C-alpha cells in the first residue's frame, strides 16, 4: 500500500509518499480501506518533533473514513464493507489502509460523504467535548468561539447553535467571516482588529459571555477574562506559548479557566461523543465544511495550508 512516512522530524518536506506492507489487525482491531483523510494542526506539531518520544519512521494522522476491509476475532461491532470513520489510528491515517482499535471505529451515516466523515474525529470531537463535557453548556447561554472559521471552530458553531446557544464568532478573513455567519453565528468579529474583544461587551450589553472557546490562549487568555459573565468559563483548546493574566479578573466573576485535551477522554466519554456526532450527522445539524481536497502525495502542501492565517474549513487528503 501507499502511505506518507516521516523518517526525520522537520518541515512539511519530510512527509514522503512510500510503498509499505499492508498492515494486519490484531484481535480487537479493525482494518480500514481509507477513502479520505482529515488533516489536523496537531499533526504539524508532531511532524516537527513536538513529541520526541515518538519512534521514527511513522505515518501521521488519526482521522479517516472508508470501508471496513477486515477485523480481528474480537472486533464484532463492524462488518466487512461497512462505511465507517475513525477517531484514532494505530498505524496512521495518511495511507491507503489503516488499522484502528475497535473503539475508535464508528458507523458513518449514509448521508455523509467520506470526506465529511474524515472531518469528524478531531474537530467535532474536540468541539463537542469542549462545549458539553468541559464547559457544561446549556441552552440560552452565549458562547464566544475564537477562530470560528477553522475546523474546530466551524464544528463548535454548528454544535452550539443546534443546542440552543447564542454564538459570537471571530474570523481573520472576509471569507471566513461569511462562512461563520452562514453557519448560524449571530455576530462575527474580526480578530485582526486590536480591540475586537471590546465589541463583545457592547453586544452583550456589558454582561459578558458565558463561555469562551479559546484556540490561541497565549495571545488571548489575558484579554478573555474581562469579557466573561459571572460564572463564565474559558475552555483552552489551543495554545502556543506562555501568557500573563490578571487572576483578579477571574476572582470577581467566579470564573473558571479549564483546559482540555481530546485524548484524555475516557472510554465512556468517547462513546457519548460519537453517539452525539452520529445523531447530528443523521439529523443534518452537523455538516462538516470542506475547504479543499488534495491527493495523498500532496500532504506537505496540506500541512502548509492548515497553518495559514485566515483558514476556513477542513483540509482533506484523498488516497
């Protein structure tokens, strides 16, 4: 089979298309014929060496969609030929074939394309966990989605609106802002403007927002706390460095800063997340936004595109 392999840490150019042996599933694993692969920002960090304990060479990726090609004797919840998507991969998703633990293989509804299925795992899993398992969002609350035009951001806007929340989004391009409006945000702010967060207090009549989904905490966290409502929560989804905050801003609001990492989910939490995502896809409240589809050998270009400012929607690789 063909797979993207990383033999040394570095820039996008280290992503090389290679011929490798087909993988074999163990008793509680599933072999998937990959039709589409979802590219996530975390994979650029791993490729660059942020996880130095990772053994080289390796195939990146966790998110894919395709058909079951085989399974181990204990993987009984799927059948050969079934349409599925993944939320984890043992052998890496950037490939024609991938082996996954059975718990990371989920039915793909008939009304979703393979590209849409490949966009579910990390973006929608992250957004759902952030909103409902970490922020404990309830209908009627207001959420600020910072970076609302990206993969996690678009997922969060859709999920929040479907759950009865009011959404304020931010974007860094006109195209991204229009996308966020189309997804249901009541207001969209330009985070290229230095004072954009002051608009949040005007929009909420000085009450502030109940929840902030923060994609770049090292830049924004110190400015987030003053625009929270009482008992507000900031959920830190992304961060690229240190930040200084005034803790009094949290004290006077009884506010909370909560981190989240999708790969900390328990087995039960994972079941809950993907049951909700499947229902959302079937009902039409979840519709992944695909920005661009590229061939598998164009993985280096995909890693460049996903880190560009003003991104909107999801990058997909097609093996």
